[in-house]
C-alpha cells in the first residue's frame, strides 16, 4: 500500500498567501543582519530526532533561536498534513530540516513558495545518499497491495534513517555545517558541540555492538510494522516482521500471524517485539499462537510518537536509543 502523502490541496490553498520578499542578499549578509539586530534565527524541523540534534548542537545558543518541531503532537510522519501555520513557519525560516521520503512529498510545494529565498534546507535522505535503503520484503512478511495495472512501480525507500546511530553522526555533521553557515559568529561553538555529541553517539554505538556480540540470539521477531531496518543492519541482526516499516496496514492475515508464531517457536524466542503503539494487538495474537504462549511483549521506540511535552520533560534522542538498547538486550537473551 502506498504511504500517506501530504494533501496537495492544503498546500496550494496556503501557497496563495505567500509573497516573495527576497532582496537578493547572500546567506552571509543575512547572518550579519541577524547578528547585528539580535534577531532570532528561525529553524524548523519536521520530527523529534532532527529537533533534538539541532538542540544539542545549538546548546546554550538555543535561547537565541526560534526552534520548531512540526510533528509535536505525536502525529506519525506517514500521516502528517501541514497546517497553514506550519507552512508559514517553513516559508520564513532560516533552516529547514526534513526527512525527504515519500511521506514528505508536500515539501516541494512548500519550498517553492518560501519567502526566505536564502533558506538552508537539509533533506536527510539526500545527505545519506547511496546508504539509503529500499524497503525490504522478508520471508513471511505480509505483502503490500499490488500496484494498479499499468502503473509503473517506483522504488520505495525506508525513511527511518534516524534509527541508526551511524547515520545520526553523518546527519548531525550536516546540521552543524548549516548552523555554522547561517550563524558564523558561533561556528566554533557549534563545531565543539558537534564533536562532543558525536563522542556520545560513538560510545552508545559501541554499547550496541558489544550487546549484540555477547547475545544469545541474533534474530528479532516483530509483531508489527518494522521501522528498525537501519538499526539491525548496523549490527548484522536478522528479523521477521508483520509489515514493512512504512506500511499503512493495521491488520495481519492469519498466514502472517502463523508464520511469526512458528518462528518464535523455531527460534526459542522469549520475546515478541512491537513499536510504541500501546495496543500491541498483532504481537499479542502472535504470542497466543505459539506453543508456550508465555513470551514477553516489549516495545522498541521508533520516535514517531514523541511529543513536545516529552521534550519539555527531558526526552532526548540519546535517551530513547539507550532505552531501545535495554529492550534489545532482553530480546536477544
């Protein structure tokens, strides 16, 4: 099934309110103006990981920046539709960071209507280039609906690039470069903050590898859609799942349930994994169809439901990835 796309009609209705006001100045000239007038820089991110990365690199300078996370109500990336206010914020910002997959199809029109023609834009998939993976159909996974007859099938890329600590280092470096360009006065601080943050990412990456190296199992059984392919590929783990990561399916077939339950029995797995959705219906059904019927159901956090309230309460990208490591250790032993 195709993923949910942004509603083009909503974009077009907002676009008519935008009036181009570029004065042809360079990025450096705009930066000087912001610094001289103490005008706050405006940075817009779509999802939580981007927001937190920017925040970590800004550090104390965040007080001088208007930083926005668009998906701040726990809205899933695949079903997000920008509001008129969201579009206006993007139009005027100095730096815009977004994932860049099929779920962000609405962005092209937003950028065409941008008032700030000197805006810096970071597309995560573009930054990662050839390391971006196509969605993968593994054995037993429920197939997506077939394309309409005569419709050309195009590759669908796995958008969940933030769930790799290795990717995070590359993406944070790109964000730091952009911040240094739009706010050169604080460039040295941004570089220092980046280096300190990458050290933390490296340390956690090593913890993941050590946990996998010492684990009893090397395979995960996932009773849900599976957005963690980048994570498992980083550490050469195997997996079985009900759906691909960006699937819109919510009901698994009997064949899919039975396959996953048989895999749990075959592997001797003590855990069935799911994402942070509290219902866990598919995972529960998988457990009920195993021989032992006593496997734990544990959730890995894909960070697609983090809210602005969570951020206010101190949630960070590293905290979530550390919690995911704790869950992974249980699932692999």
